C-alpha cells in the first residue's frame, strides 16, 4: 500500500513538474525531485524510466549528481521566485502575509546564496549506476 501511495504522489509531482516547464512561476525542479524520490521508494521500474526521460536529464540530473547549480540557473530561479513573491506582496494588504513573504524571500535567498553550491557552467563528470538490471547515467 505504501508503494502505491509513493507512485501516486510521484505521478502527481511529475505532472506538476511538466506543467511547470511551460507555466511561468510554477516551479519545475522541486516537483521533479519529489517525483524522483517517490519513484525511488515506490517502483524500481518507474525510477529507471524517469531517469531516462529528458525532463530528468535537463532539470534534475546535474543537481542530483553534486547538489549544485550553475550561476545562471540560480539567478533564473531567484529572479522568478522573487518576482512572484513581490507580486504577492503588492497584491495583499494583510500585514501577517506580508511579513511571511518577507521571511520567505530572505530564507529563499539565504539558501540559494549560502547553502546550494555554485558550479561552473559545463557538465560534471557522470558515473554509470545499475538498478534492477537497468543502467542509467548519474
């Protein structure tokens, strides 16, 4: 039963990640990371399939490899998230919501500046791993 729940959450997260690739303001990578986690815990077959998709390669693979982003990726994410928070800040008159948005903005920038490493543009070396007889590049 637990695996079924993981698979359902993984499919929903992947669907949201796919929508996020075309809808500005909807994050892509966090949903795809959640899908990867759920597929890893729920189904070896779905995990291997997901790792073979272009979505995984473009949005998740490099981050999973060394927990870092390029400067361009960081700036793009920070700019879009900051813009969404600014719009929400300007549209709400509730003081508590505004304080929460300020806190979220500060935390978001702290994480992107001090926690997530910045790597040079260009691909890191990858390694081959095997899961359930299927090989995938990591």
